[in-house]
C-alpha cells in the first residue's frame, strides 16, 4: 500500500506521517464517496503535490475495479485533452485517458437530468468502435486496421472536486472527468475513411455554440487511439470497445436544452437535458 504523507503533517520517530497520511486506496475511496453523497472532495494535487500521474492512474484503476464489482462493465475508453482548445481551456498540455463504464453509456436521443451532476460540461467528439482486440503498444497502421466503425458522440464531463481548477493528476485520478457518453449512429470505418475531414457543428436550442474538425484532434483522431496504446499498453482493448478520441472544441457548460451536433459525413447526435 502506497503511503502519501501530507507535507504539513508531523513525522513520527518511525519516519512515517503521524497525522494527515493517506494511501492510494484512501484517495480512491474519497472519490467514490463523492458519487454516493454528491459532496465534493479536495483536489488530490493540492494536498499531495508529490503524487505523480502513474499513481493517479492507479487510483483510477482501483475505482474501475470497484465499479466492476458493482456490476458496471468497461465499455471502452475516453481520451481527453487531445485538442489545442481543450488543452488551453484546462491549462494541461498533454492527453489523459479514462474508462467508459457501461452504466454511463447512452444512445443519441437520450434525455438526461442536469441535476444528476455537480459541475457538468459537454464536449463533442469523434468515437471509434474496435472491430478486433488491440494490444499495445501498436503502430499507427495496426491501430487504424483495428477500427471497424466510427460516429459522433457527446461526452459529459463532471468533477468530483467542485472546481475545474485541476491538474493532470487530479483529472486522471477522477477518471479523466468522464461522467457520461452519448453515441450517435455508426458508419463503417474502412481503409479510405479519413476522420480528419469531418467538419463538426454543435447547436444548443438551435443556436450554434461550437465547431471544429477531425484535424483538431492531434492532427488526426486515429493518433489519439495510437497514443492510448502506447501510453497505457497494459489496457485490454477489446473488439466492441468504444474509444472517444477527444473533443473538437473547448468544453461547454451543460445546461437544460436540446443539443444537436452534425458533421460532413457522419449522422447527427442528439441529446436533451432537463
């Protein structure tokens, strides 16, 4: 068990922190408690500045395993912070990833409640569906060949901290803020498919609120999945998994209304928030 001493805590004769110590299991439990109570917890980076990204991913894994024991299967993965717009908005300049849990996955046309979240935001993304298992690290051509379908998707972001003033470590520990995924109708993804050319427009209550293109995601959205296989080669990417490549625009506050996103080739995705 990894012990994370609070820098402000006193140290006992045995060299361990006597007051304010925590383990990765403790921090994971704090984040789980937010889901149960709705009460935010402090950011982990503020209390434990020595916590690194690898430890944050271990916290994420602990809570993924808890979700699995509670009956939620892993439906895929989200890759975040892959566009300049999102990196600038969050002040974080490298991608991260989280798990898409089956109990947070919905289809286009779904209706969700805004008050089910604490500080929700929404992003419009390109999503890939794997047609075969994918082991990492993989080269770009192998990654592309593993994709069987793609679609437009919305991702609902939420934070367990009650603030969006967070670091990469905070984001990763909190499952990269992934609170929900809404997928649109799928199209086949073949050798000639070029997701870079997707021009995406987003409307809320018929007012255009955001736009972007596939090229906004690392220059090529397939590179996001390539990044995932190389950054987290231990992940078990399965046929049927959904992988979000990242938002094409800065995230927007999620408020009641009707959301509609369309692109140059893909069917539209719709969502109603009440």
